[in-house]
């Protein structure tokens, strides 16, 4: 038996309601922790589940559900695209809700805050470096 046959049998039987499982006993004991999600959308729902799993537990304070979960979104980068979205929506009889309306702008700290950590040299190290510079200059002067 190939592994694809094993999993195809398993997933065919996963849609049976709980308590009425026809999954063979050998599957239940030989597979690792295997989970089926019959109520989850196979595409976008499962994608969101996997993304949330990838960030777990670091994103524990982020809400899993949001107001744009299953809502189509169109983004306009120019005034022409913005007008096109509104014109087509009007022709189709739908009303778009603008959730971001300031246009594409840079963040307020752009060109004011460096992404590179500020260089810092302790005073003792700086003094030692100055001493080495003076020593090398004296050695150069002595060689002349």
C-alpha cells in the first residue's frame, strides 16, 4: 500500500460525522496526531490557519478574526485606479467602503530615523585608540 492510498482513504472517511467513524483501527493507531477540519474552507480558511500557526505563539495578541476576513479588497495606487474602482462598483450596484483613504504615503519617520544602529564606542576604548594613533604617529616621525 502506498502512502497516498493510506491518506486518501483517511481523508475520504474524515467527512463522516463524529461517532460514526469508518476509519480503520490501524489508521487510528499507526498515524501521528492527524487532524481534519471539515468545517474549514479548503483554500483561504486553511491558508489563514497555516499563517496563524506559523506565527504562534508570538502573535498571541493578534486577533484571528478581523473585519476583512472574507471581504474582497481592491487597492488603488493612483487617482485613475481609484476612480475606476468606484465607477465599476457603481455599475455593478455595490458600494465600496474605503478603509484607507490617505493615498500611498511614506511613514512619518522616513528619512528622519536611521534603520542602522547608532555607533557607540566606550570612552576607555576611544582613549586607547587615541593612544595607538599617537604612538603610530611618533613611530612615523622617528623613522623620518
